[in-house]
């Protein structure tokens, strides 16, 4: 049994009310709900939110909102493990049951295909992995990235200031990957121990997934939707 959990807090300071901003005529979080509802491997779709307004919107699109998340774990400094632990504890205490597998679908990655989510679930369930995280190949390797310290470039991967190696061809470095929020799957048995992903995480490769971090990203994803099958 697999439950999908969609976190949708209301207190975003970077982009106000980001999770309910309109994308292709629907609130942002609705896209994650609809994708999860179409999955063959997902048994329940639950939205964790601190807002009754958001909860009502979630219900309109077919998600369950059996609780309102406490404000104490819904601010900008709130972590994923906090809302997951609240979710797992609520299920165990209120319903007396929590499935082992929880699919984490972030509203900020709205373009998903249900069959891809199903594939991730099937690859993870009954495996020995502690978690699964979706990633896509980076267009350039992170071995060529820098920090700036006292105005000087410092290589991120070895903390060195001699950056001559970074002018080598991209093919000279290992391939690196971005986590993209398409679908992550975690285990409730680890959540109860305060562990979200653990040390044996399966890499689930997807095509590039577009995330919404700024208002401008909405316009770009609207364009992607109009030019594709989404």
C-alpha cells in the first residue's frame, strides 16, 4: 500500500501563495493531486497544509485533508522531516495504521506523468533501498561550479583555489545529477526514527523536470504546457 503526501503550506515568503497560484487554469498544487489520483499504484492522496483555504481547494480536486498541519512546522524554516513525522504520527495515532511507502510529490514540480510515478513506485517497493529520489542529468557537471570566498573563486568539489582544472572538457568529469522533485519515495519505518532518506537511496532518472521557484517560472512552464502533451 502506498500513500501520496503533497505538502502545501501557505506561508511562502519567496512567492506569496505559491502553492495555489494559477497554472494552466488550475491552482499549482492541483496538478500534483490530479497526477497522483491517476496513478495505479497510489492508494490515497493526502495534502498536508496549514491552511483551511488550501485544504478546501485540495478537496475540490479529490485529495484528502484529514488534518490541518500545525503552524509550528509550517514556516520558512520548517523541514520535510517535520511534516512527514507529523503525518506518520497522525496516521498511527488516529487511524492505527500507516503504510510503509509514502510518495512525496512537491507542488513546485507540477508536470508529471502518472505512469512515471507508477514506475518509480514499482521499482522501489519490496527493494532494499532506504528511499528513492528522482533526478535528472545536469547539462554541465557540478565539478565546474564555484563558491566565492573573499572575492576569489573556490572550487566546490575540493575547496581549492587553483581553478585551472575546471577548463578541461565536461567529458573529463563525472556526470552529476540534480534532484528534481518529480517523485520521491520514503519509508514510514525510518520516518519514525527521524530519518527521511537514509544512506541507501535509489536514483530514479527522469527527463528534465521543471520546478517553480520564482513567479517567472510560471510563465515558462505555461509555455512548456502549450508546446507539449501536458
